[in-house]
């Protein structure tokens, strides 16, 4: 197990050496989806990024308990507890039970995650399954003097908390500016302070999802669920807490405050955040009409797309940007990733066809260490991919007879690809497409062989040239004819 891994900690705004609290065990909590609609691509990028982190920690030999929650209750339209509950609203519109909405979109979320080849979390708790834990945490925060009840709703007292704690420690924002910029919202007359947020919300008569509590019938606020579930499964202090950067200013800030107020400690040692998505340089959003759902990327049905792309191409595209960097979607970028992914997988296909030489004129030994060095530098997947393309260049050179590699070199290349393409990056062969193309190519190569046997060289050359125009190259040898995508 390497001791040289460093990660960027949002809490300290520096890169820090990764030192688990209880090695080799690692506790990681990632804020999961709110399952009232289809999972959007921004969520997918976050979960693919943390899948990369999870995979690499496992690869290094750590025992990871990866907890990713499902928000299925109590999430209002805004960060500060205003608007309608999204589950109740959608259930009323579609005349369904709220848990039917939850079930439908949870299944859809899992289907998308499988397409992206993400490993399932160790534990996937739901907010509705942990109401008791949330109520107990709210009671403890009240007992510790950091929350108060008003007409059946319990609020966190930010001003009282800020007297002895840094409320904005995660974002380093100015508390006075936050107070000045806070809008007047419904329920402000009940609050002591403008930044106070709801831990428990009194249910209106028409509210469908509700539970009994010491303060009457109601439902949990958004932020309390993650604090309650992370402490239940990972303890009061654990290693990594992650999510999208949009969660840092409010959700994660309030999580830290709640946990500190309840347990007298900040919940996580390292805070990690993925960056936003843009489309042709503009921020991705539903209102701008440039937001993609995963199935729209796969089918090409979105008006901004020229074609569809496979799930592994999209995963590869996401991994070509560092998780803390902005990721910009465009047809040109996706097309380049499609070609790059196929080039990498084609090189892997050639590994078993390489003929070893007694001597070598290629440099293979340093590539794997370069991949480890890149991943140890805050999970720098773009640099890893650059090293893998260098390996692909060597493989193609040896296959074409332009370079020589020993059996030891070939085994090292296989080990590199197995470890980093499949195990760490989580890419895989998309078998259905590969199998179909393979069967078609076998048929075409057989037709060409028959033409050559009949001395019909015009047809034989026409097949070869036609395939070359389509990006498929044929190579004849004593063992027969093989093909690769250009």
C-alpha cells in the first residue's frame, strides 16, 4: 500500500497527505441523488468521479466503507427551506404514492450507474429509513443549546453556533455578507436569525409524507439526513465526505455545523468536491435548455447532439478531465473521446497478437509508475490516460513491426492495462457492440478470402479499400487476416 497519496481538502484549501483515521479502513460518505426525477449528468459526473476514488483506494489495498445516501423525503424547492416538497408535489401531479415516485427514480438511477460501470456503494441508506436517527440528532442539538422550536418547526441557531465556531469554515465566506445578502423567505418571522435553517419542518395539512415527532407531525430538513446517516454508519468522525461543489456553500456547511453542535466534532477529515459541467462554455442547466440526461447522450436524442455515444465513451470523456476541473460538453469533445476510447480498447485487443522479440527498443517500465504517480497526485486521471495512450502507441508499433518488445515488455503492458484501464478507471469492453462487429467482420474477411482464392483481386481490393474508408484496417499474415479500427 502506497503512503504517497495526496488529496485536495476543500476544508483547508490545500493538498494534504492522505492518512486514514483507522488504516487500512477508510470511511467515505458521498451525498447521493434526490430521487424525484431522472438523475442529471452533473450527478453522474460526481458519482463517476467518486467511483474512480473508491476504485483506486480499493486498488491500493484499503478496505473502503463507501456510503452514498438516497434523499427520498423532505427536500424542498430551495436550499433555505422554502417552497413545496418535491416528492409530495410530483405525487399529487401524477396521482401516485410518494414512494412510487421514489421507487421509479431509484431504479432508474441504479440502471444509469450500472451503465457507467460504477461499483455499488457499501451501504445506500435512505432518508425515510432513518427518521428516528434524525429526530434523535435534532433532540441532541436542542439539548446542546444550538436549536429551537417554533410552532412545530425546529431551527438551527446559526448566530448562537457562530459565537464559538466558524460557520463558514468550508467556504471561507464572510458571515456578515451572507447575512446582508439573505433574501426574505417564508417562515422568517419564526426564525431568530436570517441564516437559521430547518432541522425539522412542521407538515402542512396537505403534506403527504409526514412522521410523528416530539414537535408534532412533520418531516426532516434536507441537511440533517446526511449528518444522521453518516454518523450512524461511519461514526462521528470519518475520513472522506464528498459531493458536487454546489453543495459546499449550504448543504455541507450546514452538515458541519449540525455535527459539531451535536457531537462536538466536525464529521470528516477530508472534504472533496467535483466541479461543474458546462456545454460549449455555458453552464449546464435546465432553464438554459442545455441540460443533458444520460439517455439523451446515449441515444443522441438531445437537439444539441449530432449523434449518440456509448456509456463507456461518456465515462472516458468524464475521466479525461480532473474531477476538480470544469468539464465542457461539446460534439467535438465527445467525438474526440469516442475515437480515443476506441483507440485504447483496440490496442488492448492487439496485446494477445503481439510477437515477442529477443531484444527490445521500447520503454515500458516507467509507464505504470507514472500512472501511480498521477493517481497519487489527487487522482489525476487525465495524466493516467495520457500514459495509457503512450502504451497504446507502443502496442501499435510492435504490432505493425515498427518496434520490438520482449515477452517481459508485453506482460508489463498487459498488467498496466488490466490495472489502470479496467480496475482503476473502471472502463470495460462494450461486448454487444464488439461481438456484433466481430461477427460482421468475420463474414466480410471470409468473402474477401474467397475472392482472393478465385483470383478476383478487383473485389478483394475493393473490400480492403472500402473498409479502410470506413476506418477499419486489414492486415494479412501467414496466420490469416486480422482487423483493427483506425
